[in-house]
C-alpha cells in the first residue's frame, strides 16, 4: 500500500514537469501599466456554439479572428491584450450573434443576425453588404496567396452567402465577385429538382467547380456544377451532425468536415470523403473519431498539418496527404478549457490559446502555450518512425504558372533520401480533367557524403491534348480552368514535419504576357512591284504572337477585322458558298445588331456587361510605299467607346492591346461559331453573302475599294487557339485601289458611241436645215435675239461706269439733289 501511494505521488509530481516541458505557457498582458480605463464601444459580438473557432488569414499570418463567448480580432497574433470585438451600434444589427466568418483579401466578412457585414481592417471601417434580400447564416470562399497575380485577386473576391439547413429546392443562394460588397442571386442548374437540405456551397478552384453539399436522410454528398462531374454526385458519407467545412489553404482540394463527434477528410474537393483514423505508430487504433469516443472542441488546419484538441483534455496531431489521413495522440496534458483554441504559428509549431478575463480591466489577456511538434514526435512511446527524407525541393514552389491553349510547361524537383533508404515520389494534379502530366524519375549524382541525388522531371500540358483520355472524362476545352500540382513522397512518416509537399498553382487559361504584333511583309520595296494594282493584289500582313519580348509563332487562326472609323469601302474575296460553309456564317452586321455596338466579335460576352468598360492605349503603324523605300509613320487615331475618346499616338510598332477577358471587345471566342462546325445547325440560307472571317482554313482576303488610310481593329476569334482575347488596332495605307464602278463598262461604251453618232448626225443635218425657209426664219430670230442681248449688256455697262464717277458718300436723289451718307 505504501508503495502504491509512493508511485502515485511521484506520478503527480512528474506530470506538471512534463507538461511544463512540452508546453511552455506564458501570459500576454499589455497596455495595463498606467491603469487607463478602456471603454467597450458598440455591440459586443459573440459566437453561440459550445465549441470555439479560430480563423487565421491564409495569407496574412498575423491576422486572426477568435470566435467564442467573446469575439476577438487581432493583427499581431494575439500578442497584445484585446477588447472584445464589437460592431458599431449605428449598424443596428439587432442580435449581435456571429454564425459565420470569412477573410476575403483585406476584408473580414461576418454573418451577424442573418445579414452580411464587412469589416475593412486596413481602414477600420464597417459596411453592410448589398443585394442580399433573404436571411443567410453562412459565407464561404477561398484565398489565393500568390502575390502579383490578377487571377489570385479574382479568387479572393468570389464569395457565396447562403442559409445552411434550408431546403435546396426553395433556398436562396447569393454570390459576390467584389469581395462581399455586392451580392447577386446565384442560380444553380436544376436547383429546384434537388432533394435535400443545403449543407453549404463552395467554389473549389482546385477543380474549377462550384460544389453544393446536399444532405438527405443522414447522408451527405457533393454535387458539382460543370462537366464532367455534373453527371453524378460525389461519394456519399455519413452526416450525423451539422458539419463545418474547412478548405485547407493552398488550393490543393483538401477539405476537413467536422463537428463534435465526427472528423472527415477529403483530398479531392469532396469527390471522395473518408473518416480520419486514430493511430499509434503504424497501428490503427480506431477507424473514426466517433469510434474512439472523442469529443472535438477545436481544430487547426494548415496546408499540410492538422491539430485537434478534445474535451477529454487530449491533443492530437496529423499531417494532410493523399493517403487516408490519420492523427496520433500526444501525452495527456491539462490544457483544455471552454475557451481554448488552437492555431499553427509555423510548420511544426502549434499554439494553444486561451482568453483570460481581467476583473480590473475590460481588455482580455491571453494565455499562450507553445507546442514543439517535432519534440513531441520524438517520444519513443508514440512509436513514430524516423523520417526517411533528407531533402526535397523544387524551383516551382511559391510561384504560379499559366498554360495557354496548346502550350506546355516543364518543372523539376530534387530529392535526396536518407542513407540506406529508398523513396517513391508522388506527382498529383488536383484537376486531372483539364491538366495532364508525364513524370520521369532518375538518379542525378551524389552528395558529398555519398548519398544518391534524384531528379524528377515533370512535363505538363492540357489533358485534352495528351490523346489518352475519353471526352467524358475531360472538361470543356473552351473553358479556362486551374489545377494545383503537388509533389510528395509515398508513405511519408508523420515525423517529416519540416519536409512539406511541393505545390504550385497552374492556371490553364490566358497568359497575360502574350500579345499579337502585325508585321507588314509586302511593299513595293520588298516585292519589287511598282504597279499599284499589282501591289494591292499581292499585299498581305503577318499576325505574330509574342510573349513579352520574345517571338512565339506566326498565327494561322481565324480572325476578324473591322474598320474603326466607319470606312467600309472594302469587301471580301469569298462568299459563304465559295468558303465551303455548311451553315450560315456570322458577320459584323448580325453581331453588331445583336450586341448593339461595335467591337463585339471577341471573347466572353456574358462577363463584360457587368464590368467597367475602359479605353486602352492602342498603337498604329502605317506602311506607305514611296519610291523604293517603305516609310513607317505614326498616325494619331481616335477610338470612341462609351462616350470616351482616346487619342492614340505611338512609335511605329504595333503591339497587342489589352487581351484580358475583360477587355474592350464583347463578342468572344465562346460566342463565335464557325460555319464549318458540324455541330452548327444554322441552315445556309444565303450562300452568296460575303464571308467575313479571315485566316484559318480559307484563303479569304480583303479587297480595297478606295485609296487612303484604313484603321482596322483585329481580333482572334478561333476558340481553340488561345484563352486570351488577342486583339489590337493597326493601320494600312492603300495605294492603287480603283473606285468601285457604279455603271457597267457596256453601258459606258454604249453612251460614248451614241454621243459620237449624234454629233456626226448634227454636223451633217444642221447645214441642210439652215438652207430651207424654216431654217432662215430660225436664223433670223437668233440674230435678233443676239442683238437685243448685246444692247442690254452695253446699257448696263455704261450705267455702271457713270455710277463709278460719283464722289464717295454722295449720289443723286430722286428729286435731282444730292444726299450725304
């Protein structure tokens, strides 16, 4: 009995030491030295659920939001004492209960009393979202942390607002592309036919899909918006409680779904959902949290790590990979309280945060317990295997890449295993429906201590161009998508805390560094042609694609031209019939009529009406044949668009202009339909109409009708050439174009012959007519008429001469006197 008491006493004495050694606690207390009284102004926000939430900004590592009985917002990782977070009373929120929160760039979105409010923490200002007409409970979105990317800004600005638990067929869903400032109703395809309640709606950028979580009869499944995933639901899973869905940072498609008694994991954006297992070493103790009888209080998630704190006063840790995720239990510690929350400070460093009320001050202090994960994993009782990776790196990490249509990308990674071990690298793309790859793994030398170095070469291009997948698997080639490339090691030990997977974001879409350049390759000097008519017949220009300052290729895709100044004295050499069209071709007349304005034969028409239109700087170049030299002259050109006039003057080179999808054209690749497309059902009713598409499979040409300057807007409309809106403006000087004949040559010749014959007949007939009595009378009348005309002319001349001799300012009055003026 004495021995048992001794063991118990030693155990109780050692346990605080172990706790103090593994979790170093400290209290943050600032701003209370001078006993300043701080007032809490506004309505105090609170979070109702019994569990806590700690939401860290994915990109700004020092910004976080704590949700519990009190709400706290920090911009320094809780390194100062904080007043409870409040909303101004002027917002009139009613019940200040927070049900959801989300960081959208530099904005914090909060759902308070079923309305969405915006806190701009950079300017310390509040506002209410516009456009939401019905109650909502949650907001969802994602953040892209690659700096200097317009695409990332677009990702961060997309937000959904919805009422969780509402019947999908009757609910109202709202979306925003302005970071939450304005919302519009979102219409999900065939939403009224979906049976079940709404568990959430999310934009999974890793799949380029909008996914809706459908809950029905205790089962949950994701339904996707676009081909090819829209044909069926994702794999169903048990939905035994109201699950919160966390999207892990990095756009890798990793999801955590959890409530107090369940923790689920998906590595492919909800297509497959599995339970998180509880392990000890390589042994699986429990296949789920529910089986382990664990009550989750709070979780923390990063790109690669997961931590869980339970009400049973236990701390669990796991890493996030493609294999079924698992967690291990650390040694028991007295760390749990009703207000405790977790957050990762850096890879392998976990912080346990607890707000502390101060009876003397309204500002709360914070107890922070810093956990060194690597040190905990070295405990032999955990039976954690040693990490077999010595080095894993790649030049593509922390970078974003773009693959345009028909483009490709080559990336490399380097790997060094621990001595005496072998590794199997894993290469994954989050969206295999649009991006495919081929990888080669080989030895690449030795380190100074004799370890073998390995190199991994990855060759990527669009999945549709590999030629090894079915069309029912690939996404639409016309649709710009994105995917994340990840390089990891198979069966990587949980002890490899510092060896993170290599990841990069790849946009399968428009490369904003591309432009088109118009080059004049034909002139009198280059061809040796001096005849104007022959020169016009041989004139052509070359469309080149450039990336930054590097030439890529000569473009041989379908394009359209429009004279921007309204000079339509040109025509096309082919008709719909001669161009071998199988359906009625599009033309400028119908496109301008349909879209009510010029320059509408471009790229995504549906997006532009809601965008702010602008006028860009354009460049013109003129090639003027003059003798044996070609003169390039800059010409001021005016562009009128939406009552805005741009004066365009530039050196003599033609550059591509704004080729972003939100540029100044409206008719785009996606509403251009080729008349050679077998899926085009428009009947060929007018085969003699002019075929106004140039390039591509036809030899269509422009025929000029007048001399002078022509300023053309050019746009590449081939939907399978590039995701960019490749367009520019260039000028042509036409010399040698004959005016269009209004009368046929036969009529002109007939008129000339008739005039000659009439003149000969009059020359022969007039002398004979004058010798007759009638002719003499006509001659006498003409003579008398001439005499009278001569007399009148002489009288007027003498009157004018007399008037000129009068003194200035004087003339005779009607009564014979003089009058002065």
